[in-house]
């Protein structure tokens, strides 16, 4: 994971899509002043902002989080789907324990 906000990577992604920082701020629901703080690594992105950045830049939320030097949960991971998956795993473990107990 990057330790600092990777300004050059974000600027290159924006330039590659013909976009400006102002557009990125607007899409993420941020002021340009807030975005400037992010660029200076003085403000961390929220999970929602990571998701907005990812969508606009055409990359995964995990990539944005990594390039932003943060450890927010990966946006887009549906919490209900994650809970359902965990519940299935617990049920499978319980079934295996019951089988082993015979």
C-alpha cells in the first residue's frame, strides 16, 4: 500500500480521461478546497469518495485507496453480500463440526 497520496498517478488518470480536478471534486461531492487537502495528503478520502474517484477514473476502489495511501474498506463491496457469504461459511463450519462429532 502506498503511504502517501500519489498525486502524479491521479493527475495522469484525470489527464488521460480529459478531466480536471474540479470535475473530480464535483463528482465526489467535495469542494475544490477539500480536494486540494487530499492532494496535499492532509485529508483522507471517505469510502464514498473513493467509490466516486474509482468510477470516474475507471479503476477499482482498491486501486484508488492504495494510490491515496489509505486503508478504507473497499467501496463497492456490498455489505449484505459479505454478511451472506460469512453466514454461509459459518453454516459450513458448523456442519463440518457436527459431522466430526458424529
